[in-house]
C-alpha cells in the first residue's frame, strides 16, 4: 500500500509552485513561520537562506520519506544509476540498497522508482522558489550571483532528468511498440519554472527534447553572464568554470544525438534558435567549453599520490579542496543524520559505522571484465583488489588505512577508492561527512578528447586521449597507453572505457551508456556480477532499464504526462 503522506508530497513536488520554506526562513519570519515571496524578496537573510537551501539539497536526507537507504542526497541517486551499468556490484547482495536497476525488479510503479522523480522535482522546486524571491529582490551584485547559482543548478537537474526519462529504443519489441503507440519518442519531461502555476502543472506535457535542450542552454547562457565576475567562496558554488563544464556536457549530448539520429538536426533548427550547422559543430562546442572549464578552473588531474589519499591515505575522494575538483558538495557533521544512510557508509570499505565494510560485507566491487582490461602500467588498477592479492596483506602495493587482518578479509575486486573523512573510520559524525564530486577536471579532458575526435577526425581524438592517459594515469616505465581503433564509434567506446575506470562510483557513466546507446554486459563466463544481476541488454540499443519510469503520481496529478513503458513487465523478452 502506498504511503498517503508520500502521495501528498509527490503532488507538491511535481505540480505545485507553492513555497517550500526551510527553517532558516522561519527564523527570519517567526510570527507565523511562513513568508510570502514579497517578504522574502525584501529580506537579504531570507534570500540567502533560500539559495543556500538549493545548494544544500545535494545532501538532502530522506527527501522522500524514511523507507529508503539510498535517500541521502544526490550521491545516493548516483549510486542507483551506477548499479544500472556494468561495473558496480555489491559483494553481499542483501546489503545492496541501490540494486533496482541491477536486478531489474520493480522498475515501474514502485516507491523506489518514485523517489528518483520526487528528489529531482523537489530540487527544482527549491530552485524555482529561490528564483521567484530573487525576482522581487533588489538588483544587487549579490542577488545577481544568487540567480546565476540557481540557474546553474537548474540546468544540471534538467540535464539529468532529460537523460534519465527520454525513451530510447531498446530492441525489445513489446516496449518499443508501446512507446511508439503512445508517441513517446523524442519527448522528455515536463518543464516547471518559477512562473508555472498549479493549474498549468495539472496538464503539463512532457516537453520535446529540443525544447528542453534550448531551455538548458538558455539557463547556462544566463548563468555564464551573471557569474562572469563572481569569485566564489567555496567549490560547492557554481562559477564560470562550472557553467562551461555543464555546457561541454550538454553539447556532447547534442552532438551524440545527431551522430545517431542525423534527421534530428533539421528538427532542432526548425524548433529552436540555435542554428546548429552540423553534428561536428556541436562536438566543436563541447571541446571548446571543456577546454574553457579546464583553463578557468585552475584544476589539475589527480596525481597517483592524491588519488590514494596523500601521505596518510586520508583524503581520497572525500574533500572538495582536492586539486582536480571543479565542483562538489560540502558536508559537515550537521549534514550527517545516520551511521548507515550516507555515502561513506555505503562505499568506503575502511569505515566501521556503515554496511560497506568487514562486518556486513557490503563491499562495492568493480566488474571482472573491466578490471581485466586495465593494464598493470595504469596505476589506478590498485584502486581494486586483484584476485591474486585477495585475502593477503596489502604490502606496499595497496594504500589503505586497514590493518593487515582487516584488509585480508576483503574479496577480489573490492574498491578502496573512497575514504572516510579525515581517515576517521569509527566515528560516523566525522567519517561520514565526506564531500562529493559533482565535476572533476578529468571529465573535461575526456570530453575534450572525444569531442575533438568527433569534430577533427580520429587521429586528433586518439592523440588527445593517449596524451591524457600517458601524462596523468600511466607509469610509463611499465608501458604506454595506445588507443588502437579504426573508426569513431570504437574510439568513443575507448573514451568511455577510460571514464568507467576514472569515475567508478561517481555516477557519471550512466549518461555515457545512454547517450551512445551502449550495450550493458553483466552476464558472461566468469562474471563476478551477483546472481540476479547477470543481464545483458541488446547490442546497438539503449538498455531497457535506462529508460526510467516516470512516477505514477505525476500521471495521476498531471494529465499531460504520459508514462514510459515499465521495463520489468517485459523482462523475459530481454533476459538472455
């Protein structure tokens, strides 16, 4: 039975533009604990609180309700997408709380699926509330920056929504036929802005891809202008480098679409003001914006020492101060509400407070297939425990905070990439307060490499890719990286292979699988995927489970929103 409370809050998130005021604003207006948009617009403190609530929603805890172990913010939803791909497994499946699209069960009308829709639209609601207040506020430099921050986040959220919910052909006849009969091809998600009324929200159709693309690009152009002279105090605030990184992602997405569907170029140009010359032009933009993000951010790719946590192994992938992070969340002790329900407790094998550890065996593992493709010259390989090293002391090969006895307990392929904050393994109020990367400079290098290859030719792209890997990721005394491909499609797969290694556990790779409609392969001889995960999608098509089902609540209260087919209803037609 569905939770009635959840039903009510789904309505608020999906169709209402009514204010959702946080406790900070209640402190500003204590008389009745509520404030109108006009009141907030006249209060610098209230506006600041609203914008901070937007930024803080990255770490939102139990935004949907108390039932779900993944509901601890953006990082939890990223792990759900990570499990939808082919390189992220849990050693003890009963402690895999991100497995909806791993085991491919209950992918339709289920609360766990609804949480994805609800989290993102509540995020948007916070953004739109803040933008409404800013429209009533004085035109000060600070308020200009606040608006730029808000539209940057809105662009990011809509990019995520478009890529999750647009239906792409799966090769499964039943699902694709249902999508065609419901005219689902080419439509994405409903657009909700600060101006959307509840009445409009009750019949708000899913917008065509070109409409949302232009909406995102317009938001990013606005952010670029508003943040041009902004000096951000901390890296959880967007700046021009972040905006240009988002532009690089967006133009890579558009270019890839036109590569697969050339006819969409005319559709885009006929329905937007973009005047795109060709798919190559889109890739050129992607490369240019990626390079801008690299140069403007001043960020540098992680060294081997930084990757593994510095001299004391305490800073691995847990601090926004890390040299390669362009953008990230910031967590403090106040943001940690549970020893289990947090990113560190899920993925850091060195902590004792969560379940991804020795006690509960919820270790996170890389796929055998990808691990075997990593040469020994690539120093990232010791991010995971090789089969021949499992159940042995780490020696000098592995950088870890664990004792020899605890390290020996970990199974093959366990990842030791993520560290608890400050190396604190026991006190969750400290160890679980880890920052989370939203954009690393390495992604920009790899976007640039792919985009250069797709716009300037295979040789140019290979040169960029080889230069990045050999300069930043190989011990060249043991060997050098050579990208051996003969066509652009295989070149794109090689770039994605590097992303799979580089961003394991960071929630990025889902976008590449769906963007390029790559096959997901988890069932093969010798696979280390748990039983129940061993699904292969159909080659040349989008994996069925990557067309995320839109919440049933959206369809109930927004009559314009047609739902995607439920892939779990056709599971027998694509399971090999």
